[in-house]
C-alpha cells in the first residue's frame, strides 16, 4: 500500500472476447439488434446504408473471426490508462491534460517484437506479449464485416481483419486552449499487425473476391504535437471541425540568410530546429508485402511524414 499514489486509473481486461453480430434474429426469433450507419447519400442521390453485420475482438488464431477465443487487453505492469497529466511534463505548458493511453512502449531489452507472432522477451519495444501454447497473450484479432447498400443494391459485404494487432504507445491527449477558446489535443496511433486484410463477398458470403493482404503492417500516425496541437470545434452549421494549425512563420530577419543559428534569432532557430527534427512529430507507414490473391507486389514505405497543416470538416450529405 505504501507505493500507491492514487494517480489515474489503470484498466486491464483479462479473458476478454467481444462479438457483435447483427444480421440474424436472436434465439427466440426476435428482431436482430442492428448496428447501422445512415444519413449518407451517393453522388447520384441514392441513400447509402452501412450495416455492420459482425464486429469482433478475439484472441489470435480466430481464422478471420470464425473461431473466437479470449485475449488479455493490457497487463498489470503496463495497463491501459486514464489519467490527468501535468502538461509541463509533456511539453504543454501550464495545462492539465486528460490522457487516454494504451500500454506504453518499453526499452527493447524489456519488451517484445511488435510484429512477430513468436517474439521472445528482449526482442522489441512492445509491452503486449504474443500468444504461446500456455498463455493467451495481449494481442488481439480484430475484424469487421460491413454490408454497404447503395439504393436498392445490397449485393456486397466488405470485410476488414487484423491479426495479432498491437497498439502499444498510442494515446489521446486533450486540454483547453485559452487563446482560441477551443479544445486542443494530440493523437497518436501506433498500429502493428502481421496481416491486415480486406476483401469483398456476396451478401450470403458464398463467393468472395481476392483478398488484399498487407503483411507486416506498421502505422505510426501522429496528429498534433506540443508545438502544433490539433484543435476541435463545431462550426455555425453544426459540423465538426478538426484542424492541425499551420506552424507559425518566422518574422523577417529571425532566420539568417544562411540558415545558421549564429546569424539567426536563437530562440526562433531552436523552435524550428525542434519542430523539423523531432521524430515524435512524424508519421510512418510500412507494408512488408502487398498481395492480391496469389500475386505479390512487394513492400512499400512512407517514412518521416510531417503534417504541417490539416483541416477536416464533416458535412451533411443528406441536404
């Protein structure tokens, strides 16, 4: 008890399994529970209806959601966290920051390779352990089957599956910005999976097209940072707006003509040096191999992407 400080909430789900199927009546024949997204129209004016027929979180080896088993989410030593953080400790001056965080990364000698299904201790920076013959692990199979109807055409199901997925290091941080009088935040998604796949099937599932497989898939997405947060707002028409504000431009003369610190305003030069060189501000995407059916198209990588300005705004397509 002497080591308990009462800071934040840790969350661990042990032997967790989730499956939501919506396209069949229940055991008594009652109407199925529907998970449906509506209010969308196609460019030619037809109603678009998206029904999620199956959504699941399972232990590894589920065979694309066919055989579900339990999985652990989080560890006692490294749980999911809900906390109020001192902003000064994470570069957000004089603010209390609400943080929702997945298990954190650990030093490589204390963690596991984020992709390998048989990773051993000391092989990588992920805290979540892969499944073994005697332990279910903390890496989940995640998938979703969606039926997309455009007008009267409800002919196809779209399936998305991720095997042995890990999101260690991911977080959402929120705080209030007094200058803009808006909610500000940082979002980081670290997503690792040995296989992310997409395919389309007929409505009854009898025939399916070629499966698109993204092997050894790594997404490290960063939206907002200490120098350039993301702002959240609702405009006058009721639409949601998310904006990563453009980084401020230097004043004339603040950066010397030769670009060197000695001939520049030191504080301004250090600001931009930190902004452009900090790897924590940059996003990466790696695909070990892209295949469609039995054809391989090789690897792909986008590394060091810096989002200098982003504006996302929802619109009511039904109007």
